[in-house]
């Protein structure tokens, strides 16, 4: 064979190989990306939730019970919190159909619903009578979180809010009573500090990403503070705001070293091993669950401290929603409904590592965990974060300034002023006012 | 050409153009409202009073990481090379040992170091306390945090520099070195005045690759400090990530990503020019 013929033959073979390879890759991409399995499409749903803890355990453990009760199979898609939020936001933006049920954090609900990403539940997918009964059995603040203009676009499912845990032995040793107000709290935190006994006062997570801001808000709201006025202009730079930020800055002085940049893991461990004494802003009961044998019997809970106006623990909770792009909306709605029935909330959620959202379920399970009575009381009076799409930006802006103040890099008054200015820019840019 | 061109289009050109288009919009991922913004995202970035701080942190993190990784990598490579050439026992194993941090996924190292750096419960402070030394607020002190992250980065990526530089050193012609030795040149003179100039292009490639990586790196910051305390460890790439995926501002995040891209491009062009000059002189 001549050289020219050889190279021509080789070139053709190479081109054919490239074309064939491209065809295979393209077909695989189409198959994986565009097609959902046709097998039992309506009777299998993909459910995105957290994988562990109070927000994940019940779904991991009870999905099979749901399947047994309804015949609908469940693919549990589990991730960490940040990944879950990013995954669902990206899927909704792309109007993807990969997920049928999505566990949404409450402050995203209204944004998603108004953007058309969530299916309306009452009437079409879940009977009105059930939704009415459910709405009557949750605190008003909780009900309003999952509604837009009176219609339910999600159901609360796992209820949560900030809790106050403290070490009773430390307080007794220091000669202080468990505090009922924020002023009493500061006194107690200062009195309890004894570095020679490796004992400190206040513990919380002071890092950014929700924690720093919610630390501030619980005190701010307790003093009657409001985040926005009627025109949605920020109003945090006022007496209540200054009180709140100064209170936290003083409390941080009673924290273990490094407290100004404490993570949630540090917070939990500090209380669990007896290093810290008072945590009024905890989101998870892990410090009690993981406490060592000496510290565990010392830990107690009570309702959040009161300000001059009210008690104002921050309301949390993640609920279940049906994606408006789901090809299996009815089956997905069955999942949401099942987990929010009175029976499942009362008899299964707590028993499988979760926390209920229904008031009747709380009442029936108060004795199940030592922290439940206080948490149930907090849940009734908890305040919700604003459910606006700009909350992520606002949280980042405010928490940055709070972090500067916590670290002593900026005085609290200047930090508050800058935080308000930054939020003002965000709201203007978003078009709330000029 | 057509399949290669198509691949280039799909994998590189389209995402780049699409991202640039996104950077000219105000796009809130939660509300899914997308509005034309023109250059306002870029103007907002440039006029952000915190930008000099972000640039300083980025330069500190990248600069120190690359310098220490390069210096340590070179030192270890020279040591192992002399041991291997001298057929001394243990050096082959040492070469493997030095490479082991690369075997662990970067994300796992980030989780390990997060625990190691914990002020009360981390391994580093436990060891310090056992030695009678006071605890250090490794990542809880805003003045110290970025240097602690540099340390973690150096631990993780020195083996990468080591492997490239060792390959470079091992490939140097031995006859030139032998000639220099016969002329009476000592070890350090040979290394610095004869071998290093020959190794320059390899060193520059290694520095280029680590600089690009370091400018884009996220894992340690995402897992350990989240850019804090305050903004003391917020590099530009992390800011881009946070803006897009935690604040859900896709347009502003895309604009920040392009700023990082521009910085990487400048670094690449500068280093390539230096390499070309070096090779021309050689």
C-alpha cells in the first residue's frame, strides 16, 4: 500500500472513530440527562432531604413505612444543608424534573412559590379539609411561613426554633439562678466564668451563614426591634439593634478563647464537655445528645430569655414541597401529606429522630426528650425570618459587620450603621424602593 | 477538525460566553427574576470598598502558598535526588512518603484541618498544651487565620511541587555537573549556578500551575473558615462562590468569577512571557 493510501485509510479510520465516539457520548448524555426512567414513573418519587439529624432521620427511616402505606416507592436523595439549598435552587431555575419532593428551608418558600417553582397543595393535590385541619394545628407563625395569599405551597413537617440549653451545675456552683431575661443572662454568664476550672459562660456559634444573624435577631426582636419598616427599608440601626449587638459583644467576652469565630461544632462540643455554660441560641439538641457522662445530667433547658418586650427565639424548620416540574405531583403530594398527618406527626416523627410541627404532636410527645417542653414553648412564640429572595444577601452583609464587631475590629455602633447601609443598597438594587 | 471544534465549542466557548452573558444580568436564583444590568455588576465589584481587602487576602494566600510550596518542594526534591543518586537506603521510600498527602482528597484534608485547628478540641492545641505551651487561635483569630490556611495548603500541595521538581532535577544532564565538580565547584555552587538555571523552565511551569490552582482554590476556605473570621480569609474565588451559591446572586457571582479569570489570565501571560525570555536566553 502506498504512503498516500495508508494515510488516507488511517485518516478515515480516525474520523470514523471520532464521529462514532461523539455519537456514543451524545446518546449517553441524552439518555442520562433528558429521560427519567419510564418504569413505574408515577409510583416512584425522588425526594430531596437532609441525610441526618432532626431534618433527615425521619425521612430516611420512615420512607419505607410510607411505601408500605401507599405503594409509592421513594428514592431518598440526601445531601448536606448547603448542597441541598444549592441543588434545589439550581433545579428550580432550570425547571428540572429530577426531584418530585423538595425539603425547603422556610425562608425560601415564598420566593420559590412566587417564581412558580412549587405546586399549590390545598385543593388540587391535597384535600382542603386536610390542609385546614393541619393549618389549625400549627402555630400561626408556622402556618404563615408555608402559605402565599392563603394557599399552602409547602407543609411545615419538621418544626424547629432556637433553644436555650444551660449547665445547671455550673450555675449552682456560681450561685446564680437560670436567667429569665437577657440582663439576667449577662450577669449569669459573667459570674460563671472561671478559667481555672476550664469553665466559661456564653456559648454559641458566631460564624456567618445564618448563625451570626440569628444570634443578633433573637435579642433584637426581644427588644421590640423590627428589621424593616412599611416601605421595606432596614431599621436595624436603632436602640434595639445597638442593645442586641452590644449584648452579644459583652457575652462573647465570657466565651471560651476563640469564641468570636466559633463554629456550630465548637458550640456543641463546648456545652457537651462542660466548657461552656449557657447556650440560648442553639438550633440542634446535639450538645445534650453527645454530652459526656459527667456533663449530660447537668444539662437543662428552659424557654429563651426575655427582652423588654417579649421572648423572641428565631423560628426555623424545613418543610416539604412538591416541585411544580414534577411528573409525579400526585404521588409527591401523598408523601408530603403522609408525613404531616396527625398520626405520623404524633406517633412516628419523634420516634424516628425528628421534631413535629403540629401542636397536638408536641403535646403528645413532651415527655419523649428532656428538651421538648422548653422547645415546645419556644415554638409557640418564635419569630420567622423574612421570606424574601434577598435574604441570602442581607444575611451575608449583616453577618460580615457583626463578625467585625464580634472580633473587636469595628465598634458595634459603626458595624450596625454599615450593616444598615449595606442592606439599604441591597433593597434598592432589588427594586423595593428608589 | 470538526469534532474537535465542536468539543471546544461545547466545553469551553459556550460556557464562557454564557457566563459572561450572565455577568451582565441581575439574576436572583430564588425568585428567578433576571434583569439586564449591563456593566453594573462589574462597577459594583470595582467600587466595593472591601475590594482592596479581598485582593490583599487573595495575594497573601496565593503568594505565600506558592512560594513556600516551591521552596519546600525544591528542597525536598534536591534532598531526595541526592539520596536516590547515591543509592542511599530509605530514599525511595521517602519519595513515596512525601507524596502521600496527594493521595487524600483535598476535601478530606479540609475536614481534617478544620478539626485540627479547633481552639479547644483540635489536635494542634492539644499537642501544644501537652508541651506546656498556650493554645493558638489558628483560624479563630482574624490576624492569623489566612496564615493557618496557607500552612494547610502547603501541607497538601508541596508534594505536587516536589514531584514536578524532582522529575526536573532527575532529568538534568549529569555531565555538566560532573564537569563543574572537576573544576572544583562545591555542592551549593553547582546547585544554584548550574542546575537552577537549567531547571528554570520546570520551576516556572510548576509555579504557573500552582498559582492558577491557588487563585481558584475553594476547599480549605469553604470547609474551615467560610471566608471568616469576618473577611480575613475571603479570597476572590470564594467571594464569587458565596455570591452565587449562598447569596444566590448569579449575575454578580459570574462577574466575580470573570474577575478571577482575568487575574489567572494575567498571571499566566506574565509567567509565559518570563518562560519565553528564559528559554531565549538559554
